[in-house]
C-alpha cells in the first residue's frame, strides 16, 4: 500500500513561503536528477517571488546535468552557517542523509516520496504515490500564483525523466503525464532535455560502461547481474567516480535479468551498493536492512565491511527476493 499525501501540506508550505524570506534548499548526498531538478525548480520559483535562495549540496551534480540552468550556482559544502528563515529538504529520510552538518537549527520543510521518511521537519509532506519529488514540487509551485517559468519546467522535466528511468519504471501515473503536458506547454523541448541527460556522456563514461559490462557476472541462473567498479577501471577509462550514474540500469535491458546489484568501493573505505529490479521484486526492503532506502525497483545503501562477505550476504537476500521471477514480465 502506497502512502498518499497529506492534502493540507502544500497549502501549509505555501503559507510558510509567503511568511518567510531567506531559504536554504538541500537534498541527499550524491544527488541524482530528481534531487537536482526538485531543488532548482523550487529555487527558481522562489526567486520569481523575490525570495533569497541558496542551494547547498554535499556532492556535485553528475556531469551530465551541468548544462541545466542554475546547476553552476549550487554550493558544495559539508556544513552550512548563516541565517535562513526556512530549510527545504528534498528526498531525505532524515537530515543525516544530506551529508551536510548543522541543519538541525533551521525550520525544516521536509518533501519526500520515499517510503521510510522519518518526519523530521517542522512541516512534513510525504507522498509515496509521486513518481518523482519533482511532481510534488510542480504541484507546490503551480499553486504559488505566478506563471510556470520555463527554467522551473525544465527542472521538473529533468526530475521526472530521471526518476521514472526515462519513462520505464512502475511508478508512473496519469499525474506524471499531466505534469509533463504542462511542462511541454511552457516551451520545454523534452527531446532536448533527454539529449542532455542521456546523449551527452563523456567518451570516458562510455569506456567505463564497456569495462563494467565486460566484467559483469551473473547469479541465480542469470536472473541477477552483478557489477563491480574498482579504481583500475576508473583510471583506465579516465572517468570520474560520479560518471557511473545510470549504468546500473543497463543490465535490466536483458530479458532474463530481473535484478542488478552494483558494488562501488568508496574513497573512505566503505562500499556503495545500488540495486535495481523489475516488476514486483522489492529491492528497497533489502537496502533497508543495511540502513539504506529508495524505491521498490531502485534503491541503495552505503556500508563498511569486507566486500566478499557483503557480496555474499546481499546476493543471498536478492536470491530470496526473486521467488517468482516469471511474474516480473509485465504486460502493458
Ligand atoms: Mn526521487
């Protein structure tokens, strides 16, 4: 059962926006298209109302998003100082997930569409039926009274395109397409947005993709694809660690692959594990065992520990989640 939104929350948030002037916006560490799009859509909408806005993230946006308006204005920091009348937190189950310190003292407005949100805000708006946090931001700014700005619409488009896996995941609804219709009406070219996101990678990323797929292994009779990134692959391809964005989805294009597990050792010695699945296979529940989160078909977590032991334990959980793989071949 998906938890629907508190219908009063958007009005409450709009009242807080009207009453306040200086805003800080943040999202989770290692931001994705939905976090960048949701943050900047809201930032441009608030600026149009004459508000002061700073967007601060723990990590830079993936390189493919640098061409989107406002991305160059995002501040990268581990800690925030200064006076703000309110803090918007997008897509975070708790403040720790931002990776940014010192946020506890602000009036937090928590906007999220992931199960497991800890309701840490002064205002909490949670809607698990939204395909992207960007859908919620669209509803919020649509009710602010000013015309839908094209830069706002561009970022809503980025958020929805990426969080639906380019219109591929089971989270899409009629509302998703209604918002897309409104976005295109502002003059946004959806093919141009998709081109920036999916057709603008570096040659290094292409080589890295090849190396990862070449080294890919299979478990459970080919139903689980396992990807592993190491420093040698990064060096040989000449790409950056955040160039791996999106690669985890590729093995799902094979019919027999139902789950992808991607192990990425981090600079601090921990291991980032990303999980993707088809149909009813719930990989969020597996990530939750390790303190992570996400969605049924797309989740992840970061842990310390020995890679071989972790690999075996995670694959064990995934194999058990695979109980009826035939049912995952969805019919339209
Ligand atoms: Mn999201």
